[in-house]
C-alpha cells in the first residue's frame, strides 16, 4: 500500500509500517500544502492512504468522492504511537478506498508537579 504521512506526524512513521511504501509530505515537497490540496495531490500521485493527526480534516474538507483513505491518529506524540504500532497496522489492513478511520491511542497519565518551595512565614 502506498501511504502519505502528513506534516503533523514524524517521518519515522515508516519504521512502524514495514511492507508499505511510506512517503512523508515533506519528502514529496508538499509540506506547505493545505489539507484539501494535499489530498488532491496525493490522489493524483497514486497514494492509497494518508496518515494524519489532524482531527479537523473531516470537517475542513469535502471528502465525498475521494478515493484516498484517511487514517486519523488521536495523537501525534511519537512515544505514544511507537508503543502501539499494531493499531495503525490493523487500521491499514481493513481500509477500503475512500474510507475514514480514526485510530485511538491511550492518553499518558498526567504528572502533577510538586508545589513550589515557598519560604515559611515568620
């Protein structure tokens, strides 16, 4: 499968997708294209799917009539994505032309900062 990785994701995504032809949008010279133009360029270049972390892509573009499949990741945090590559691979295995799939990742636990050291009142 030929996959385009959007600018908001790292180019290391290719390491998680063995057996696929993965191209980052910056490698294709499309890093400055807006989403609609990027989807049009990707379809014209023969990409089967696009990976993005832009959750608004569904609402910002008209997707009807497009045959490129969209896989939208719930985060662009590389350490989180790296822990769960099977979620992306499963989504890619089940794609159909023009599909829209959201891939959810667990949120990392919140870390509370200790309160600042305040001088004791005298």
